[in-house]
C-alpha cells in the first residue's frame, strides 16, 4: 500500500486485517499526523481458500520531506516497489488528489516499479456529495467499509492472472 500521507492507507490496512482476523485490534495507528507511519508494517491475510497474501502499510508521501528523512523514506519505498501489486491509495475528497497522484507515481516510476503493478484505489467516497461516476475505477471508504469486497476481488484476480513470478 502506497500513497500520500492522509490518503487512508493505515485505515485500509486495518480494515483488511480485521476482515482476516475479526477479533483483532487495529494493527496500525490511523490519524491526521504526518509520519504516523514511519516503518512498514506487514501482515499476512487470507483472501480466500488457499490464497494468502502479505500486505504492507508504508510511510506516506508528503511534500517537502525533511532532509534527514529522505534516505529512510527512499529505502522504505524501494522495498515497497518490489511488491507483486501496489495499491495506490488516493484521497478522492482532496482537491489536490490528481497532483499528488502524479507525484507518487513518478516516484514509483523512478524506483523502477512497473506501471501495471499499480492499482489505484480511491478512498473516502463517503465524503463526496454524490457518488463518483467512472465505473472503471475502484472506489472505497475505509471508514465505512464500502467497496472492500470488490477491491479484494480485483486483487485476487490480478494475482490469479499469473503474471507474477513466484
Ligand atoms: N471520511 C473518511 N475518512 C477517512 C477514510 N479513511 C481514512 N480516513 C481518515 O483520514 C485520516 C488519515 O487516515 P490514515 O489511515 O492515517 O492515512 P495514511 O496517512 O494514508 O495512513 C484519518 O483521520 C482517518 O480517520 C474514509 O474512508 N473516509
Ligand atoms: Mg498511515
């Protein structure tokens, strides 16, 4: 899971972990502070029978990263770029979401992550006055839990496609 700070990565991570382990407590802190997520947290979840995946919550992108954090940030992202799939979590309610999307994907490109590994996940649809219209995109609300089964289906399908080397 990659994306700008505050997009809702940690919230989505918790939803996915709770789905797999319904009694579990939230795995990572989700809040409005920058750098809440400094380290990558990885958990194993079951998508379906015989399909276990590892998901990682990564440090978010921010503009004007403090200098002493640049190296740590880069190494975290380099690791993330090795994933089989990259869920790019985007805050659809953020007026600057397109600008931020381009920044994130440029960094991923610089790190050598193939574009076809990226799945854009538009989060926080509960904050929109009207539901989004583009039926080709993935819309979720990590807060309300909507769109999660459809997202997991797409992840499973992409993994089943077999383009991923094991
Ligand atoms: N309204 C709404 N708020 C959300 C949603 N997902 C996350 N948030 C809030 O957005 C803020 C940032 O979430 P967080 O998961 O920490 O984002 P991260 O920085 O990408 O890990 C928190 O205040 C969350 O409660 C959502 O689907 N809807
Ligand atoms: Mg986070």
